[in-house]
């Protein structure tokens, strides 16, 4: 099964421009508890390099483009986000790395929980070990 779970948002556009509305448990598959966004990234400075024990997220590249690598311990897949009307759902226990940011990239993340450092798995070896137990 592919790790790339894209959600297409309806774009409410008219001659004045586009508008996209994101709503908990409607076009976002969880209760939104936190929103954060990243900008000013450099293409040669990748970010992420972690998984979450419980957190679910939807990533939306609201400007520019970037690539997201996902890894569930068995397979790795990379997707490019370049459309502000598309969200990438990332479930818990998925290792992710964000890279190849365009100069104008703004990456917004919706999450179903408040920031909690104890929910992070920041070591790839630890992640691989946890997932090898899962996959047995
Ligand atoms: P970090 O996890 O390193 O970002 P990335 O996953 O993109 O590489 O986060 C950068 C800093 O911001 C780090 O000190 C943790 C802090 N932070 C918060 O305080 N709240 C948040 O919601 C997030 C995502 C990060």
C-alpha cells in the first residue's frame, strides 16, 4: 500500500482568486488542535528526520514546492507538494524528511495534538527497531 495519501481540497475560486477551507473531520481527517508553518527554508537544508508515536498530520504546501520522503520501516516513498489545494496525510509512526524546498516555499502543517517533544522519535535506528517489531 502506498504511503502517499493525498487529500484534494475543493478550491472555492472566482475572478478574485482562490480560497481553500480546511475543517476538522470534514476535509481534514481529525480534530485540528495545532497549526504551524515553515518558511524561509533553503533547498540544501532538509528538515524533519523524525517520526511521531501518535501524532497525525496533514501537510499543505501553500506556496512554492518541496519534497516529502516517507518511510514506514519497510518502504520509502517521496512525493512533491506543489499545489496548495492538496494535503498530504501523514499517519503516526511514519519517518519523514522534507527537502528540495523552493525559495518561496511555505509549508503548513495541521496536527491533531499540541506540541509534545515526548511524542517524537528522532533516531532513525530507534524507529527502524520499533517498526521491525511491528512487522513481525
Ligand atoms: P523541529 O522539530 O526541529 O522542526 P522540523 O521537524 O521541521 O525539522 O522544530 C524546530 C523547533 O521548533 C524545535 O525547537 C521544536 C519547536 N517546535 C515547537 O515549539 N512547536 C511546534 O509545534 C513544532 C512543530 C516545533
